[in-house]
C-alpha cells in the first residue's frame, strides 16, 4: 500500500471519527451468489469441487461464531458482514451487513459470544452478536491504542488457545529498522490489558493459526519488495514460544542478507522460516485443516491464501497453497487451488481460508467479493 495522499488521509480520519453507522442490511442470498464469476475455471486436486457460497463485498478475514455464523471483515469497504451458512451445505447462505463506516476492518475473531473487529488502531467488540444479527449492537471500543499507521496497518486478530487476543503490527514501510512496537505479533488480554510482544522480526503477518494438537503458533509473513522478481520468498514461520525473532529487516528467507541492513546482524542470529513460500505471493490467511471430510492426508496440514504478487514482472500467487508437515517440520509446499489468475489478469484474489463446520474449506476473495466453498466429494 502506498502512502496516503493528504486528501485520502483526511477522508480516512473523517471515517475513523464519524459515529458508526450500524445498519443491518440483507445484502444478498445465494440465488445471486453464483453471479457471473468464472468459478468453473478454478483447478483443484481430483475429488474436490468449488462453489460460490456467498457474495460479500471486499471479503477479507473470516471467523466463526459459536453458533456457526460466519463473520467476514473487509478492507477499504469498511464493512463487516455476517453469513448464516446453509444447513448441511444445502440451501442458501444469508448475508447481512452488521457494521459499516469502519476504517479497514480487516480482522475478525470471536470470543465468549462477542465478535471482535480490528480497525487499524482500534479493536471493537460486538456483544452477543449471534442473537442480534438483525439488530446489531453498537460496538464497545476494546482499545484505540494500537499503532495508527495505515501502511501495513490492517490488523489480523485471533484468540489463541491461551485465551489471549493476538494481533500483527506490521512495519510502516517496505524496508526499515522498526521501533520495538512494530514488526511484531502482540498478545493481550481480552480487555486489551497486559499487551506484550509475542514474536518480533516480522515485516507484516496477515495470517496465523495454532497447531490443533501442539497448540503452537504458525504465521505467514510477507517478504520485502524491490529486490527483484524471485527474491525474497514470503515465509511460513513457526513460533512455539514467546520471544523469538524472525529476522526482518536484516535477513530474509533464512539466508538472504538485506542489502541495506544485513551487515549489522547475521542470518544465524534469527529463526529461519519453517517453509519459504513463493516470492511476492502475498501469503495472507492460513489455517490448519481440522475437518474430517477431506482425505486423511489433509488432517492438520496448512492451507494458505496467496493474495498474489504486484512487485513482479510476471504475476504469481492468486491461489490457495498447501504446506504439509511431519511433526513440526514442513516437508512440502504445493498448489491446492488456482485459476483466479489468467495470464497477467486476475479476476479474484484469495485473502483468507477457514474450515467450515461441515469440513469444507471456505476461501474469501476481496477482489471478486466472494466466499467460496471447497468440498471433497470423492
Ligand atoms: Ca523472516
């Protein structure tokens, strides 16, 4: 994201300051969902099928409520939507807009009946939301003290198995030596007290999840730009404990010294990625597959939404990839779903992945404005 012009900065500030317009609105039903998206051009492994579950404008991060409602954040659209999934995968999803006028509400997570939504420097909480989808409450401001830069300023938020609320805080630059509060993943109590850095040496992580059995954190990190088409890689990292440093801005991909900053710290000082991903693929959301309806080989393996490159002469990414683990070691990195990129033109961009209650894999797309459902039908 480039620096905002003064005019758009004023607009962003105005949007941040204005009273939230919380207007429930039935946006669409699945009857409209298939639309004109060329979904049949998506290529998947044998036995898998993809369909459009719902149309959701600018769909970014996804989370599930305890009663099964899918919540979807957005970027510049400023909206949050609730999707009531069809029972047993049949029938139509119902999409409701439950918040608007927010500043880049890209992150959503659910805890104790409440939906938490990030909005750059703020985290908001919508209490008892699943009982109030048609009449959403005004949000409670959990905190407004996260960093307010818009460059890498969207916050991906999740509650961890320790009950803490985790968020990325990206660096406000392409490459720079950040202060101690940027280039990190932080965690805090649900009321935003007790904030501490969990991991540092990141450029910008827009997706993380915990291994379903080991309960250890894994996260994607987006590599720097302007080092050529094929370097550095994006990263999948493993942070089993607090206090680890993953190398930015000194070392990229475990072995690549940064031309500007690499002389002051060696790569061996840092934790290398568990898996190097494609260069500039923009790895965003990731989830362990915890369902039971995909073949057993997928159980507890990692799906990654690759939003797609801009800083490359030939585009790559625009796909969903799969990293397989043996224990806590990554052993393969392969394409799972592709076809949003046709030549040098992309009709859609995966932003997040989530395992639905029925074991299907949901994929959000902020460009086509869609939630896809990938099912195994054998
Ligand atoms: Ca790194």
